[in-house]
C-alpha cells in the first residue's frame, strides 16, 4: 500500500470512530472505522490488504456519499459555516475514495469497461 492509501484510511478510520463515539452518526460506524484503521497497521495490511482494500473502499464510498447528500440537504435549510466545512470535507473524502478505487482496480488489472 502506498502512502496515499495509508493517509486516507487513517483519516477515514478516525472520522468514522469519532462520528460514532460523539453520537453524530450510528454506533455501527465504529466497524468501518476500525476496519479502515486496521488496514493502516503494516502487519495486518501486508497479509490481508489485497482482500480488504477494495471492499473497504467501496463501503467507505457509500458512507461518504451519503454524508455528502445529507450535509448538502442541511445546507439548503440553513447556512452555517461549520456545515459548509463538513460538506466540503465529505466531498473531498468521497472524491479521494473514488480516485483510490480506480487506482486499486488498475493495480488489480480489473477491466471496468
């Protein structure tokens, strides 16, 4: 795994765990948070990364896409600075995950056309 995967999985893992613990989301967000952080640990990532990277990225894509949708609907009802930050943060995470999914598919030689 290269450095961009490690950084993104670390950020997403911490984000989901904090969302779960601070009750900003469901308690079930703890599971993808722990899984994302587990892929950062070199011992686990060397052995299981090929099997867990793509499913974890796809699951995180679904979660961050939903967060972009929900934060954009909140922006339509009220215009608060923190809501803009949350929307932009979720949008950047979603776009980063899409990029990493394409990189993963390219490295696995999977044809998506």
